[in-house]
C-alpha cells in the first residue's frame, strides 16, 4: 500500500468533550512532518455536505496549529449531529466528492463516537478514504475513546463538591449524568467520588433495593453525627431503566438525527419515586422526629434534590490522559491514511505500534461489565439491585501488561 495523501480534511463530529483539540493538534503536527496539508472541515458532517459551497478552508500550518490548545475541551473544528445517509438529497455522495475535489482533499480524519463511526463506514463504502479517531465520553465503543477520562474526572469532582451542600441540609443528592445507553461514566465517576448508589442502564432499577440501602446509610450517618448531619449521594446515568425495562424520558418520543430517544428526566423520576416511598414509611417520620428535623406540614420527609450538570461534564479542561491519547489517535489516523488504509478505527499506539480495527467492529456497543459491578458490590455500593455474590477468579499475569498509554 503506497502513500497517497497530499492533503487531508479533519472533521470532529457528535458531542463535544475533552481531548478533541489534542486529536486536531496531533494530526496537524504529524501531517506537517509527512509533508501533508491538513485542513479543517468545519461543523462536522454538515460542513462535509456543504463543503462544495465553501470559499476557503482553514489550513493548519505551524502558526494556526499553535492556537489549537490540547488542554481545552471541545473542538476548534466545530460539530454537528448529521447522519449523511439520512440527508434526502439523492446526489449527496457525489456532492461530497465534488467538495473534496474542490479543495484537493485526498482523505478524511474523522473523530467521533458510534454515530460518527457509522457514517465513516458509510463514506468508506462510497469510495471516500477516511479513518476514525474514536471520541465519546460515553465510552461505549470497543476501543477506548478520547473524552472518557476527562468526563469521569469532572463527574467525580462534581459529586464530591455536592456532598458539602448535601451534608449542610441533610439532603439526598441525585446526580444525573450523560452516557446514553451505557453507564461507563456514571459507573467510574461514581466509584471515584465514593457515591453510595450508582444506577446504570445495564441494570433495571429495583426501587426496593435502592430504598433499603438509602435508609440504612442515610439514617445511620445522621443519627450517629454529633450535629445530626449527613447525606446520601446517588449517581444516575441518563439512560437508566425502571422496573418496566423502559428508559425514563421527559422528551416523549422525540429523537435526534440518528434516531436515538432524547433522554431526560431519570433523576427527577427517581426522586419522585423515593419521595413517595418515604411518605408511606412510618420509620421515616419517626426518624425525622428523633433527629429534630420534623416540622408538621412543612418538613416531614428528608429533602431529595436532583442535579443535572449536563454539558459541564463535557466542557472546560481536558485530562492529561485524554491529551496523550488524543494526540496518539490523531497522529495515527494521518499515518494510516498516508499508508492507504481506510474505513478503520485507531485503537491505540503501543510501543510505537499503531493498532487499528475495522470501524464497523469498533462501533459495536460495549456495556458496563456486570462482573465489574459484582466486584464493586462487595464494597457495599448499591447498583439498584440486590447485591450479587462475588466469586473471585484469580490468575497470574504472564508476559507484558499492556496499557493504552
């Protein structure tokens, strides 16, 4: 496979997150070293579709690349949520090819998640050379995805910070976070913040189990405190399911351009369910009186507050891990394109070796391992179910221990 790239376009797509600018910078710097021109195709796949109408593209020379700050979350290239195959224009692929020819772009580096990756597969099948740099804070791809570590760190800090208001008011705090249909960020962020309860889409919520765990820890903490102060913290993935096995969503049947239900309201739903259970529980009323909090008609059950940090977990700064990984996959994508390899996803760089896999395989959903959940249940973290018995499987590691970085 001979080298074939003179110029490439860089696209970032889907949701914003940490590490994307590291992808752009790593790609631009590597392109310079290989004598390849790197250009930004702005606004994700919307920009790609409209490329033929642009007058100019931003060229990532040394001076412009200096302004791409790897530590900033988000992307200098801009984003959109557009699925090319759903554009009703029957001439859309030819339109894209005309745009690429107009700017002499020989291939595309495309950074995004599973939806973005599905378009990479589509474009490659239509003869457009492209390589996928995995990006999603959801961490639901088969590969590690840039943005995940940054989001997990941000979630953990938010949850830790909210404990101060929880303890001050003796509140039960519910933090609802992104993740769509996978619970990786809620799972890891909650564990890092010593959350009491973590609810993820992979486990249907059992409110009896949740309520039992909540009562035990919340009541014990307050009654054993010399100032009767305590809190209980839950981290909830937006895609968590109720007992009926359905996702909670305030948006009804509203969907995005890729056909996903717009998830919203999990935290509110859990709060209202727990409040209803408390109102019917005589032990809660007795606890409120013993702890000195009970006020008839005003303050009869503990306060439960849901907090939705939303895009805050995507924004701001990027973790050092994601800067490193972002530069790896950005640079590797350029090299793969230059080597004539297309329709693939960068997995990692290990000891200088670039590893990749077909994008169609990389975007297969990867849920949280229930074996991992069971491991943490032995630490008495509630995952919305009756804890499962953990039976350790112990094995000796032989040979090298491989890491992403």
